[in-house]
C-alpha cells in the first residue's frame, strides 16, 4: 500500500540493535506491520475467527435444548435459567481471573487447553441427568469461553496490521454471530431424531475439530516468547518475524519484570490507569447491556405492534445483519480515523436510533430503527476493545482486557433481565428506549471526559 515501508527499507534495516526493550520492539513491530499483512498473519486472524464460532454455537445450543430438557426433567423455565446464569458467571470469571493467570504456561498451549476443556464440558453436558450437573458443566465451559475470548483478542491485536486492526478485531465477533446462525440450523435439525443431548455432542465434536485447527495454525505469541524466554526463544521470535516480513533481532529484548509476573488489580487502579479502567469498564458494560437488552426483546417489541412471531423473528435477522455490516464498517473507519472518534460517533448514533425506537409509530419503522440502533451499538465494540488493548502496558494488558470483557459479560446478563422487568412492569415504549438512549449518551460522555489521550488509537 502506498506510503508504507518498503521491503528494501526493511532489508537495509538489518537486525535490531542489542539492548532493545519489549516496548521498543513492540513499537518497531507496529511500524513494520502497519501497512500490509502477510499470508501468515491472515492465517492467524482467520483461525481466531474460526475459533470464535465455538462461542456462537455454545450461545445457541443451550437455548435450543431448553424446551426438551425442561420437559424431560419436569422443571420450570426459571430453574433452567440457572444454566444460562452459570454460563455467564463462568465466562466473567474466566475472562477476569483465569485469562490473567494463564496457569504459568504459554499463550498457545493455554488456548489449546481451553478448547479441550470446552470440548470435554460439552460432551459431558450431553451425559448429564440433573440440572445441577448441567449448570456446573456450563459454568466450567463458560469459564473456558471467557478466557478464550480474551486470548483470541490478544492474538488478533498482536498479529494484525495497525491500519487493518479495527476490522480485524471486529471480524471474530462477526464469526461468533455466524456460529450462532450456522450452528443453530443443523443443531435444530438433530434434536427431534437424535434427542437434545446430541446438540451437546455435536458441540463437543465441533470443539475437537477446532482444537486440531488451532494446533496446526496458531503460533506462539511473540510477546509471550519474549517474556517467558524459553531456551529457543530468540530463534522462535525471529522465525515468526520472518514470516511477518519483519527484521530479525540480534538478541532477546529485555523483559519488564512486572510484565513477566503479570499485573494485579492494584495496577489497574493506579494513577496511570484509573481513569482508563473506570471508563472502559463502564463502556464495556453499557455496550453489552444495550446490545443484549435490545436483541433479546426485539421479537416482543414487534409482536406488541401486531406482528406475528414469525414476522417478528425477521427483526432479529435484520438486527444481526446490521450488527455484522456496521461492525465491519466501523473497523474500516478506525483504520482511516481512530478508535476514539469512531466509537464516540457510533455511540451518539446508537443513542439517536434508540430515541427513534421510542417514538416509532409503525412496525416497519420500529423494525428499521431497532436494526440500525443495534448495529450502531455493535459497531462500538471493536473501538472499545482497541482502546482497552492500547490503554494498558505489558504488565496489565492481559488482566485489563480480561476485566473489560468480564464487565461486558455482566452487562449481557443484566440488560436482558432488566428489559424483562420493564416489560412485566408495563413500562412504556418511550420510557424504555429513552432510558437506553441515556445509557448510550452516558458512555459517550465518559469516553469524552475520561479518555482524551486515546483519541489517536488505531
């Protein structure tokens, strides 16, 4: 691409001088991969997108088996809801704690272990005979899902070019939604002839396939090799850098001792990170709250306007399409502008469309504004994640990203719940969407006040 560093210039640069630090190597890497990506980098990103399909399938699988399991075990829907809550709670714990700990092993091996855990928990879920067992297994699987999501985002951040990073961050989220759609159809078809347990067995088989894919395609993290410094670290780093058409290192960079030990919550709330931590937590919570509250209750809103359930289901499909298109569009815009401006703009647009939902007077207008509002909120995800990854240093990035993802998972639970409470309490359409609009505006205000230094993040 015009304006980027040429291969000749890279060859003339030769090896990195000795005494380089991790921060300097990271900045050099950023410059070298800003303008283009090699087939190797595309393979890594594509693998991360494929692995995110597991998450999409897991989301839809529990919903599909719910009616059959409830009938077989003779329990009510509220009791079965414990399994949904256990999944979300496990994901929050996995994102915030397990992902930060990583059990003292490399990122690649950790990811393989997480996928193996997901596969085992899915197969075991098909063997359960009680609600308690299913909830415990979903909590274990959710914990692995939460940690996996953080690690995949870190992989994408590390191996994508800066100019394409926004859309690369958005791509795995789109693939997760694709997993919900593509996995939902075959899963729905096998329930009647094979029983609801077959849905979990299929999920286990899908996870095992993805485990093999990850084993073959995922490399070790450059940052992780530099921090852990195994015996072959320098050779492994230079091998990866060569596959990314980057200059080689003459010696290992000097590690930050704190980065090797890992950050703590004390670091997240230090003077250097406090404003970013609080604002990013609120941003992540609000985005997930709004997204899941609107999507979960879109059919109910549309049925209230006189549409049939089948017609109302089209609203969910339109919202999903809008989320995918606008999320990828926002990623491309981040490459041209920056994450702060794009996220801020889409929050304002999301707030505006929420207000329009409140005053919509026809089913068609409500369906259109719901789809556009949901899409604008989904479009803020990649920007918020990029600002998160850029806000923290090596010592706190893993924990900081995990905490932000965990707050999003909490918002994804609280949003639909409070949306249901509002419907039961007969809160008006105008009041409901005005509240959602105010929440979006509050996130935009926090972004404006607390994170001015992130306005150049790509």
